[in-house]
C-alpha cells in the first residue's frame, strides 16, 4: 500500500458542476436515505446558538451514549468523526520505532495514522481469496505478528474495503492472546448494517478486556457524515490519554445536536438498515449474474472483482455520472468498491453497469 494521506475520492461540488443533480455518488459509503429529519430539525434549532462555543465535554451526547452502551461517561470520547479518533489513537500509543498491526486490506486510515507518527505498520496476511471471507481479516495472524515493539492493533468489523467480518468468538480468542498493555481497536463504523450470525459488537467484551477500544461513527447508518461525529468506547485511562491531546471543541455545536437527535430517530435508522440490506442483496445478485465476483458484505458497500482491470469500467460509469471507488490504492486494480444506495440509485447503478461492463 502506498497510502500516505487519506484520499477522499472525488470532489463532489465539481462533479455537480459537470453533471448537475443526476449524479449518483456511490464512492464514499454515505447514506442513500439521507439525514434523519429529526437531526435536521435539531441542527436548524441549534444553529441559532452558533455564536456560542459547543460543550467541550459533549456531556449530553456522552450521557446518551453511555446509556446506550451500558458504560460510564468517562468511558466515552467524542471525535470529529471516528477518523480523528483513529489518528489520535496512533498518536497516543505509537512513536518512531514502534509497530502498529492491521490487516493488509484494512481501512486506509490505519497505515496513514501509523506513518503520520513515524511508526512502522505491520500488515498481516488476510484470508486467501478462496476463503469464505476472501481477503478478510484473519485474526489468527495477529498474535504471530506481535513483538515487543507492538504498540497498537487496529481491526475493523465489518471491514472496509472488503466488507467481510469476523465472529465475536474469534475476537475473544485474539484478545485472550494479546498482552494486556497493547490496545486492540475494533472499528465498528459499519456495525449497524450487519446481519450475520456471530457478528456482534465488541462492546460486550469491554469489561473483560481493559485494552479493548471500540470506535463507532454517526457517518454511516445515522447519515451524519458531513457533521463529523464519531466516538470511542474504551477504558477511562485510554479516554483520558485521548482527552489530553483532543482539541476542546473538536465536535461542533451542530454535530452534537444532530447526533443526539439521530439517536432518538429509531424510525429513520430502521428504514436505512432495512433499505441497505434489501438493496445490498439486490446489487449482489445482479452483479453476480453479470459474471462479477461480489465479496460477502456486512456493510453499506460491496467490493466487486471484475476479473480484469476495473479502471475502464470505472470510467464508463463516471461518464454516466455514477461515481464508485477505485481500489488501485489498496492494490486491488481489478476491483471497485460500490456504496449500497437507495432503490433509485441501485436502478441507475445496475443499468449503467450493464452498459459499462464491456468497456475497454
Ligand atoms: N472506519 C472505517 C472502517 C471507515 O470506513 C470510515 C469511513 N470511511 C471511518 C472509520 C471514518 O468515518 P468517520 O470519520 O466519518 O467517522
């Protein structure tokens, strides 16, 4: 992987200039069902107080999250998206000479955060292509990679960009083998889209393993990507370390208000979840019928292998204003990652792929 800085993909305002409103944005795993109306209402209301600083402790939201996860407020830290928190975890725990472990096809921010602090990334081998979780995180590789220089371990469940997942029993077995002084970060950005047996949140293991850190985000299922709110559930000492370097007002007034309101909007969350699961199955079936390999996904995106260089297909989709994510930076040039959008977006995606599939 040659990732040194996070590549946000594309420039939506410029794409809008070119394509207008017909654009189907399936490159960034955003929420095709939009922002919760309750969150929008809360933002509009909170906007009147924009002359004030936000609550630097985010007490209202942290109390709600503590309640949701049956933990104390001291075990929650809020971030400007979970991206910020992942970078801060690397900053807090690793420095030059240290090692950070993640899966070869893990989320790009793990190697980026590692390099940003001058530490060395150790990318463990994923499951092979013919496994039930092709290229997914093989947790059994991690203990073998641990050395006295290992300072932090990052895994995502389910994983981006593969969409694959692991079972909580396997995570528990890993945690039993990892020395207690090494934090294990389980990134659950996509957890709300999971429906596989055995895929449970790691939060339930928190009391048993003090070195477990779980990250979550409001960007995906809650549809607040633009407002930047994420959080960690971790031991209070880990939270305290992050708080030492956290900018006091890292989550703004609108983000705090929106996240609290979104937590209350069970209806919207249920609609999004049900919609993603339905459209995910529909896209997977259509693309499999077209002869492509679709990786098993527990997320709101699908990794697709076109069995040949995917760039011409990506370009042909682009000409039809359908934006997907190239996987060249991940070393998977035959693959594209496609967000699961709403039914109308899925219609456009499938129709465009049928036209684009033979592009050379
Ligand atoms: N973790 C994973 C696995 C992700 O895919 C993403 C977003 N692409 C994030 C974390 C960061 O999301 P955010 O900063 O919006 O919370």
